[in-house]
């Protein structure tokens, strides 16, 4: 045991370990696992983007940039935001380049929260939301979303969770891990709540481009919402640039100014070569995005059809690249099912509980995986279901 | 139509049931579209993409030959192209912009094979005025597929 003087802080010790991390430890070291557990594209970054970044390095772009990010990038982002959401952001003080959405999330919480302030966090959700609130000294207040509502956030549930300490509402559609999307009409009552209770809305729209059903509505584009929304987005998912660590935040100048000040001390600036790549992505990447989105959609349909044949109930996801099938009928918990699937069939799928307690009874299966692997994974899932006495009455699972 | 053709181009003859699922269509719609693609001469045939260089006993040699030819009134280079295309050695044939008129891709067992074809068949073809032959030494990429060592997928097995 290290001496007491070398201990970690209370905050760090109390921070719950990510359920993903625990599952990762189970998977690592195993051979020939088909992984449906990955939260990132299986495509490589389009070469034209890599090429621009390499050229940038050759030309000596190896220094810090402005704390806000390169002005060329922020101008391209402003144009992109106008094109996609019809919104005008001033590149000078309303757009901040961050080290992925993860940093943007952390900055937003730190810029907003005083000790004990509350943030409404809908679950199941991305693993970092609650820790980001906790690390900023705030208190996450969980609102559960349910399959019977297609995992959309119910305004009544949100309103019931609002207290005088509530500062912000976290929103994330298309959603990780459920794949749920929310339409403009469905988001409007949430906007009214934000207005009525004077809340900031932190909208993580990293999967916006990956929308297969309907069209994506940026939360800030709802009436009156641009002035109270911190939009978090980035390049990881749409452009297959996870390892580049580049995201951005866009929102009201006074909040972005606070976020930038924190960022200037904790991160200084986002990686320069990533910013150069991102400029190319914004200028010439739209065809690549379309190509990848088309492929994800094919895989989404294939996986859903496969579940149907296996009688594995699954809500139809309209976005992101996740399916969230229910395994409750097998009598196993999420953790039991996913470890049996791993140890008996060598398929890795993340237990729904990694994304919140209400994820119990579900698995998160990614379709950002090659079609042939998805087909084989379906066969293997079918074998486990068969052994559990829950095999589908549909056609032979081998037939796709 | 584009998505359907892209599937067939990269994966070959995929079961229409699977195509229907992936594209959110019915099997009947997919089959009708396949039929009309064949009728319209858009879908010609299914064939495998073969890397001959990797098959030591079956090596093939390819050459790109720039051909200058005399055009004919009203038909341009079509007649000479039609004539040349009938040699079984001709793998593909294009009308080109730039210095030469036609580009003939020729397939043979070895260099001498191709040299003989050019000297004895292609160059003497009526209408052909000159040829310039470039042999393929190594293939790096064909039909969109890289033949260089693939980089190992470095994704972690589980990520948030």
C-alpha cells in the first residue's frame, strides 16, 4: 500500500468506473472475438483529409493555434452550421474547437456549474455525462427514457425532475446507446421547458449526420433556443476521425467565452494537424459522409432483420450506429448475457447497464462493423438464444 | 439504382433477399430492377477480381499501348476500334483524348507474347499509323482494391 500522502482525491476515488472499461477488461486478451462493442466507425479517415493534415505538417503547421482554434476552421464551421441548421454563429466568439466532444462536455459543465447545481441527464446515455457533471462539482439528476416511448425524452419526466437548483438539461439525439432520434415536433416541448425554467441545454449532436429516419433537428434551431443551447459536435463519427480528437462547441458568446478561458488553461488548443484535416473534411468531405452513412444504413437494416428472425425484440433505431436489443426474455441480466455471449460465442456486445441502470435488460450492439462479421455475429447470437431456449421461430439464422 | 449497383460491383451476385433487406425494398422490386439493369446493358456480368501476380504459375503480363490511327469520315475511329477489339489478346480498349487516339490494354502470358501481338497484329492493322507500348511492371491497385499489405485494424474491441 502506498503511504496516505500518495492517495488520490476523494472525487477521483468516488468516480464510478466506466461499465465499458470493466467489459473491456473481460474482452481483452481473447482471440477472434467479433466485436459489436465498438463506439467508432470501422472506416478509415478519408484519405483526402489525411493528405491535407500531412501536407500541413510538411508546411510546418506544428505550433499551437489560437485558444479558440484556427480562424479558417471556425469560419468553415460557421458556414457548415448555417448550412445544416440555418443558424448564424460568429466565428470570433461563438465557436470553440475542442479535443473531441468529450472536452467540450467537460468545459460546458465546468463553465456552468456551481457546487451542488443540478443537471438533468437522460439515461441510458453516453458514459461520460454523469462523470462530467460530478467532476464539475454538480449533481446529475437522472431521467430515464423507456422503450415504450422509443427512448425519446418525455417532457413530463423532465419537468418532474426540475428543481430550483437545475441549471442545465443534457440532450443527446441521435442517441448512444439506443440509436433513438427525436423530431422537431417532439423536441419543441423540451424547448418550452428550457425557456420556462430558464435552463441551459447542452445538446450533444455528434451523431447528427448519421440519421436514417427523418431529418436531424439541431436543438439550437428551435425557436428561442440558440441563446440557451450549447451545441457539442465534432468530426469523430461522421468523418471517421475518432483518433484525431477534434470536436467543437457552439453557443452564446458569454458561455463560450467562459469555456474558452477554462480550455486555455487545461488544453490550450485543439491539435493543429487535426484542425487542418477538419477544414478539408468540411470543404470536401460530404460525399465521403454520404458513402459511409449509406453503408451504416444497410447494416442497420440487416441487423434488425436478423434480430427479427431470432425473435430478439429490438426498438428500431433511427440514428447513430447502435442497436439496443432487449434480452430480458432470456431471464439473464445484461451482464450475464453479454459475458455468456463473449465466453460461449466469442461475440462482444456491451451490457446496457454500462449506460445507466435503466439499461438493464438490454445490450448495445454496434453496426459500425463489416457486414460479413455482422452476419456471423447474428448466427452466434442465435446459437446462444437456442441454448437458452429462446430461439427464433423464424427462418434458419444461417440463411442471411 | 446506385446503391444496388455498388453492392453488386463490390460483392458480386448477392442474394436478392439480402439486398432487399439492406436497401429497405421488397424482393420483387430488387428483382425487377436487376432485370431492367440487364436489359439496358448496364449490368453485363458478374466476375471475380483476380490478382494474377499472386498466382505464381498463372502469371499474366499486361501492356498499355497508345495507338494512333487514321479516322474515317463519318465514323471516326469506330471502325478501327471494332476491328482491334476482336483480337482475344485485347483486354480493354478506349478512345482517348490527348496525344494518342486509342488506348489498348493487352493481356499476354509473357512479354514476348505481347511484343509479337503488337508487331504482327496490332501495328499492321489497316488504319493504325503508330503504336507505343508500355508494360505493366507491378500492380498496386486494381478496381479500387489496394494490393499492398493492408494495415492492421487497430480499433480497440470495446469503446464508449
